C-alpha cells in the first residue's frame, strides 16, 4: 500500500493514542484532550463495533484520522444493516487537498467490507459546506437534509 515515499494508513493503537486524541480535539474542540484520550482508548476495546485510522506522512507525522462505527439501527438514506458510519474524519489544514481523506476512507471501507457492510454513510451539519464538498469528492451522495428540534420539559 505504500512504497515508503508517500503517506501511509495505520489502525489507531495504544502507542498512537496521544496523537489521535490531539487530532480529535482539533476536530471537536469543545471537549478537552483528556476526554478525547478516554474516548479513544474506549474505542480500542470495541474493535468489533468501531475502527479508527491515522494517516501518517513520510516523515512519520500523524496528519489526520478517521473513525467509523457499525450501526445496526436505521441510518438515513440506507437500506441495509449493518452500515459503516463515518463518525469523524479530519486532516490537518496544511495537508488537505492531497488525497489523505480519500486514503482514510478507503481504509474504513475495507474494514466495513470485512464486517459485512454494503453501505457507507456519514453526515454533516447543514452549514458545513466544506464537509459537503469533501463527501461529494469522496463519492458520497446526499440522501436528505433535516432540521432537528428540541423542547426542554419542565419537571412539573
């Protein structure tokens, strides 16, 4: 998969936990790095339900990650089960537009096929047009748009 001169994909593991957590924090900054460390470590124990991959540059730097889970419940726009669901994907801004997200998705797709999936799904916020473009460039097709609502209930 790699001749030593290009980026390489590797499954996330205990030895890469801190790099992975820092990248997770870059994607989801609302949670502290320590929470990301705990969540990432928990994912390592759920390898039959979830997977995570790092993309490394030739110099060994972790430049991005992808996480996926098997979903057995209904996934919008899908008709099979389980569905591989892209829970998160991130490539450092200075390394974007070089095919790294595509490499990460290929690793997730191979994992998904090994787990019997016939569909690969994802989502993005309505306003996140950069994510929309990335998904389309990676071969995803838009299936629907929704707006979610909530109403707090009083205790009485």
